[in-house]
């Protein structure tokens, strides 16, 4: 049985890539809700509704576990999904928070995420549970998701936006930053250029390592199937570049509102 991975769009591919690297024989199913991205600017009610449909679609493909490769859904809807779904569900908050707490030398951590993630306060809460003396600076970065989705990750516009958002965190003296939105590792080069002394934690990849250690591979061929809720052409092109593979990516379109 495959493991299901979902996100509002392309961001979850960072987690998928890491999961495939660690569990090369496990079959994976990816769903990107490209027709309804971004999630991070929406209300908790809408995010819960979308997340429920995304998860039910993956269940219809008989997945054995679900990795929520989306910071927004992980911070807003993880508990509701855990209660309502018949398979294990893993979000991105706990693994990334543990990695950040282990990485910081000066106890100052930055969190970058969507508006919904930062308003939820969930990363900050988790970090304080790990170590109550951690000093956490959280910054909502609403411009970064469209920059990635529209293919501007290598453009100067991305550098300017990243630098602007990071300045609040560097002013606070953080030495470690959680990329609490799974789209943001796609901007990693820009992040490292804007703040070379900071350690960046990829929340999707951290969650992939967590789910991989919990579920030993149950056999499979390492097949990856891709589904999206909008026309697949853009996704296929950008995902191929992003995943850096030779193979053509042929995502199938899903009527997600039916689930
Ligand atoms: N990649 C997602 C996240 O981690 C969603 C961003 C969005 O759709 O706004 O938050």
C-alpha cells in the first residue's frame, strides 16, 4: 500500500523527494491542490474542508498513511484529520521543531510560514514545549507562495521578498529558521544568499524523515503517481525541474470537490 502525500501545490514535492530518497521501494501518491492554492490566506474552516477532501481522495487510492506536506494544513487541521482518518497521519510541525531546537546554538529561532500558520501559533507552542526558554520570532510571508507557484523562485523578485521577510528574524538575532511552509525550501538558495549565517530547517523533509522512521517500507516498486486539481501542464513542467529527474511527470487531474 502506498504512502499518500499532499499539499496545496508544489511545496510538498520537497517532502516527497526526501521520502523517495529514504524509502526508494515504497510506492507514493502525491496530490497537489493546484486549483485551490494558496491555502495560507484562507480561513481555518476553508482549510479544514480542503484538507478533508485531499485526505479522502488519497484514502480512495488505498494509502496506508498520509504525510501532510503542508505547513498550513499541519498547523490548522492536523488534530481534526488525526481523529477522523482511519490511517496514521503525520504533519510537519513536530519533526521540524525538534530539528530546530537541536540546531540552535543561541536559543533564538525564527519561523517563516503562511499567514494561517503564523496566526495559529502552533510552531511557537511546540518549540516552547520542547524548551520553554527558546526565543521564537515568527513571520508571516504571504508573498512567497505565489512567487514559487508562478515560477519566480530564481528571480530577483524572490531575493528581495525573502530578504525583506528575513530581516525581522535576523534583527532578532536568530541562528536557526524553520521553513514552516513547504513551498519555502524551493527558495533556499535565495534564503542562504540573504542570510548566510542562518541554519534553515526544511519542515517537509524533516516530516518525511519522521514518517519514514515510523513506517518501514512494505514493499513496492518505488512508483510515484501524481494528481492535481487543475490542469496538469504547469505542474508537470515545474515539478520536473524541481525534482531534477530525467523522467516525464504526468499528473492526472482530479475533481477534488467530489471527495
Ligand atoms: N505549502 C503550504 C504550506 O506549507 C501551503 C502554502 C499555501 O498554499 O498557502 O503552508
